[in-house]
C-alpha cells in the first residue's frame, strides 16, 4: 500500500490540470467510514481508484457501504471506458440503443438507470466472436475482442473457379479464413456480413419492409469500369490490382457532375512497381456510376434513389413516434470512402425528397473507413446476449449498421 500511495503522490504532483472533456469520478462520503482512507484528500482518493483499474475497483464494493457507493459511480466507470482502445462513443451507443432492443430510441429514459460497472462485468462474460465482413472488394476478418480486423483477403466471389456454384466458392472462402485464423467454427460464435445481393447463400433474412434496397453497383463494378476507361485511353497496366490502387487513391465523387466535366482534374499516382499513372476525367467518372449506373451500362437504381426509397419505407413503417432516427444516413463499405460521396448524396436526397422529409437529413462518411461494417459487427457481438442470440449471429446481424445506408 505504501508503494501505491507513493505512486499516487507522484502522479498527482506531476499531472496537469484535468480537461473539461474528461469526467472525474465523484467520491461521495456517507456516514459510514472507509477506514484510514478517510484521511486522504478526495483527489488523492480518486487517483487511487483510477490506478487500481476496473477489476480491482470492482472488488472493493465488498469492503463497506462507502466503498460500494464510491466505486459504483458511473463517472468512474465512464473514465475507465474512455481510457481503453475501443471508442467510448461506440460503447455508449451500443449499450444505450442496441441493448434496449426494438425499436431504437433517440433518447432512451433507461440511460439514467444504466450501470456501467455492470456493463464491464457482463462484457467480461461475452465469448469472443469471429467477425467476417465479406464485402464486394475486400474481405476483413478478425476477433471481436481486438480493436481492428486482424487480416484481409480477396472477397468470396473471387475464390475458386468463377464457373463453380456459389455455395462451392463460399465453402472454399470460409475454410480458407478459418485456416488462417487457426480455429474451429464449433467453438466460437460467428458474425458474417456479405453484400445483401448474396444473402441467399447463407439463407439470411432481409427486413425489406423497414428500409433495405439492393444496388447493382459495388466496389468490383467501380474497379472494372475504371479499367474500361483506362483501356479506352490506351493506359497500359499489368493487373486489376493496379486499377484498384488508382481507384482508391485518385478517384472521387463530383458534387456537380456536369460542372466537373469542364474542369481540369488531372492527377497522378505511383503504383509500385509499375510506376506513375495519370488520370483526368476518369477520376470522377468512376464513382459517378453510383448515381448514374447507366453510364456503365448497368440497369439499376442510383444510390440516391435507393436511399430515398429506404427513407420513405422507414417513415411508412412508423416504428417510433420520432422520425429523426432514419434521418442520419451512415455510409459504410470501401466505396463509401470515396471523397465527396457524403456531400453529393445529401444534395441529391434534398432534391428527391419532399422538404418535410429531407429537412434534417445528415449523411455521415464511413466512420471507420473500409472497416465500418466490421466495427458494426463488433458492437453487436460484444453486447451481453444470450447464447441462442450469439449463435444466430451468422445470419447477417451486422447488416443492422447498413440498414438505412444500403450496401454500396
């Protein structure tokens, strides 16, 4: 204990003034005593709790009533949550919205009754889940207990012979991932996310009545369209991976497509070991097929129309008395990382939808980049759910985060 107190004094004497954004846990003393710790100043006592960490702090609830009162304070556990790898706002959203179930509430009144100390205890009991985000460009896979995906590989549609049945390619796809992760599927819950157009591979269920619409354009289509544009201009390259690199580093979405055609948009990028490549109008023409698929010869809805249909369905479903829950559109997936996509989609939705519906709509860029769907699955799999729910996670549970935004 003496060593601990010396460490506390050194920490307090050298620390800077706490910022306003970091909540300090409250040490509230009642009539009962905390023993010799009563002699310590409150800020020293607070530092002791912080240095003890979550597990040791939780054990102190058995000491006496005052310890229990102090340690169970939400602000102490919020401090612990804010100082770990997983983003604090993500945990707060999961525990105050997803945990409360259907329907989602904008400001649930249960927040005041939520004990973050209990959240720590419950999350400790959740078995680690395997998360596999198939995607239409890359597959990201890893454990839910880690901060980010542990690896990536080609998407399942690129596995095996392209002429083989879909179920055969999917089997090869999953066996390869399980082999790389050195695990058995019978021992761990699995959360799988695939492009919605392929959900019948896994016999999944899509809640179309709530607001899901499938696009016919994804990452692979954008890459092949850019390849065609480069071939038309006699730009030579050795592999499709070169085209993919150019798409990810040079392409963007024009806010006004017609106006962009008259601008000088030339830019260059070096792809090792092939050298430098220069693109011009191809930079924004590639992503434009998300809004005008007919440019690439695809008969499909544009992204803006698909999202507008989703919003109309969400409004018609009347899941809650508050219509603001579907007015925040969160983009996910690799193609959602194209610069300018959020602003263009927001502009198109304002033009398509009536003012009463479009008023207040916000389009948010992919919060975790290409790994956004993986993080959405991580939020769900880390909730304290019963074993039956956890085992059923292989029916596209993480598509919940893509519900309003569609799967692009």
